[in-house]
C-alpha cells in the first residue's frame, strides 16, 4: 500500500511535465536534431552510441534510451516526458525498498522516499528530456545498492557480479554515479553495520571491505578516464587559466551551502546558475568552508547516531564529481546535480527528527500531520516549478527573473524569440548576452547577419567590425564583406570599397565582397565590374548575380555574353521580375547587396 501511495503521489504530481515541449538547450543535440537517435534502435545506432563522444559525454545507454523513445513516440515530447516520470517513480520506489530492507524502519524509509520524490530540486531531472541520463543512472545506482544489501547477507560471486553489472549500466547512463564504491563503504558502516565492532555476526575490517570494492573502483577509474576524454573532445573542460584553483575552491564551498539551502528552502530555482568566477568575496568563501567543517565536526562528534556521518558524507561525497573542482561548462551549480546527493541530507533530517520526536514523546498522529504538511508544501512548490518547464520562453524568462548576469539564459531566450519571428526582442537579449560573455567570432558574425536581416544596421555594423578582428581568414573576409555591405547601404562608397578590398585579400572567393566591388566599379569601370561579378557567379550563380553580370557585360558592349547571362538567370530563377528589380536597385547603389 505504501508503494502504491508513493507511486500515485509521484505520477499525479509530475503529470504536468507530460504537456511540456522540448527545450532549446541540449534537447536538440540529444533528440530533435540528432539523426542517429532518430533512427531508433538499429545496429548502426548501437555502434554509434558506444563509440561517440557527442555532447561531450560517453553514455551509450542514454543514447539508446533516447533512440528507443524515437522509435516508440517519433518526435512527440509527451512520450519521453512520461518515460522520465516513470524512471523517477521507479527510483522513489527503489529508494523506499532499499532503506526498508537495510533499516527495517518502514515509516522513516517511506518518509525519505516521499520527500525525495516530490522535492522541487528534482523537477529539472524529470521535466528536462535531455536529463534522461540523470534518472536512468540513478535507477541503476539504487538497484546496485539494493543488490549489494543482498550480497552483504550472503556473499556470492553471482551477487557481486550483479552489483558490478548494475554499476556498469549506471556509468553507461551517466558517470555521476562514479562514487558508488565509496557509498558502499558508508553503507557498510550504516545501516548494514558490516564494519567492526558494529557487525553482530561477521564483522569485517575497513581494509577488507575496501579490498572488496576494488573491482568496482576499477570501473570508476575507467569511467573517469573515458569521461575526461569525452569532455575534452567537446571542449567542455575549463582550463586553470579560465578558472584558477582558488576560484574553483571558493565556488565549491559556496555551492555546497547553496545546495543545502535549496534542500531546506527550494526557491528561485533555475536551469542555469552562472559561475561567479572571481567575484566571490574571500571572507564569504572562508565562512562557507568554516561552516562546512563545523557541520562535519558535529556529525563526527555525534557518530553514535551513525546515520548522521553517513548522510552528510553521502551528500558531500556524491557531489564531488559535479562540484566544480574539475570545471565542466560555465555553471556554478545545477539542480540536477543534487538528484543523488539530496538523499543523504534527507536521511539525516528524517532519522534525526524521529529521534528528537521520540525523546519528546510526540504522538504518531502529530508526526503524521507534520509530515503531510511538509509534503503538501513541497508538492505545491514542485507543481509551480514544473510550470516553468512548459516551453523554452517560459523557462528562460524565469531563469532571468531569479538569477543575475545569466549569459546562457539571455542567449537561449534570444534564440527562442528569433525562432518565433520576434527579432527585435531577440536582438535585445543577444546583445545583453554579448555584454556578459564575449561571443566567439563566428557567433559575433552570425549575430551581425541576424541584425542586418532585421533592419538593425548600426548594431550589425558593430558586430561585423568586431568579427573582422578574427585571425581566421575566411571568417575575417566574411565580416569585412558584410561591413562593406552596410557602408554601401549608408552611401559611404570609399569605406565600403576599402572593406571589400581587405575582404578579398583575406579570401579572394568571398562572394559578397566580389559583388559589392563589382557594383561600385559598375559606374566608372564596367570591365572591372564584369570581371568581379563573373568571379562571383563562378562561386555562386544566383539569378540576382547573373543579372548584375549581364548588366555589366551589356555596358561593356558584350551583348551576346550579356544575353547568355540573362538566359541562365531566367532558367534558374523562381521570380525573375523580382530579381531584376533587385538588380536595378543595386546598380543604383540601393540596400541589399548581401542577397
């Protein structure tokens, strides 16, 4: 009945996620723009899943899970959302059964599982399709821990092999479960009590229990090596020049306390928390580190309540791979990283509260009412948080409302607005993102083109000027050509010509510079115009460029060649009249040469 109640609570609460769509962050790379995944379960997909470092990760089981989604549901987001929800529900049930099997404390085990199941920190892992890796890896982690309990009762090679298999599957879903061998040592201490002198039947030494975990530690080491290679291949690992050691330690200490705070007061949650870099005051980092040490000292001092050091070390230890000592990406922390560590905090709180209430002789009815009130409060916050994940615009608008200097949120909101044709709003957020975080030259060029296409000429010129400083010749040539196009539209023929010449020096085949130079030369030097436009047509023979070439050839008296160019334009054009009108405007030095 308790399992049924836990299932109903989880399914009913998170059902709202099923009506959400894909998010424009990671979801395209994982599903909607991934041709391998969209093929479904095929031999080619299986091969690709096991050899690819796509998305900066090696997690073949996750890729195959997404591929199965596509085979079953095509590209409907409802199916993957339901699968995430089913895995989360299964994880809640596994957590309950795991704690119950190890402690024989039914209500306390159920309370931990229920609090974990509906906690708002876990919304991100359930409502984000790309985070299938989180719920999937947790499933195998908890399964490994449950099987390990059976192994502790009767130590056989078969049971140990099953633990190792579950662990390997978890690592192939997401390497966040890499700390399992250390968690098993904690589990030996409490609640299994295999460490002497607590084990009543056959106590074991710490040395022997550590040796027992060696095969699993080898799996962890292999996973760590492969993960680092995958993340480096995707340029996800930040260098010490970008994030010095002191900055990483300061952020790690602050992030630990923010995770604890969010566990007790989950408000202002965001899919992205920008990294503070070196903006954390030293005194604040020292205070955070001191508080962490004090808490650690207190739980060690109270180690007779063995759940306290186990819960606290579970929380600290399982967060180590994601805390930023090895900085991956630009985030300071993430709600999804708390999916596994949160269990340790909840164990401490639930078991500790039970001891206090026992000491105070609080009645069972009052305890039940208190737990129900907490669950209802968390459920309300979770339901509200799920609403922010309904689409990309809602999600990133919320992220900007609860965080500061959030470059990623500005960029993704701008992308969403641009896709919906709201260019003016998008440009505001693109420029806000650019002020917070310098774009790569290619991104600057793309932003300039976007601004030019939507009438933001001055902003476009600024972006092209910035991109023209790139050391990459092709990119510099394109930026200079676009900048020249802007100047030509403004009527500055001299600056436009200088830009086109510089562009062609960097890349002689830059089409926009060839066309622009040809248009400038048309009035006074039609032979030169014909040569330049001929080179442009040789690279990209569009109807407009062919008509421009025909006009230059006609002006030089080469009537036959001009007619050949017009015939080619007519053959290739979907709307010759429109192209001819555009050519006439351009030869009169009118806007639009980048067409």
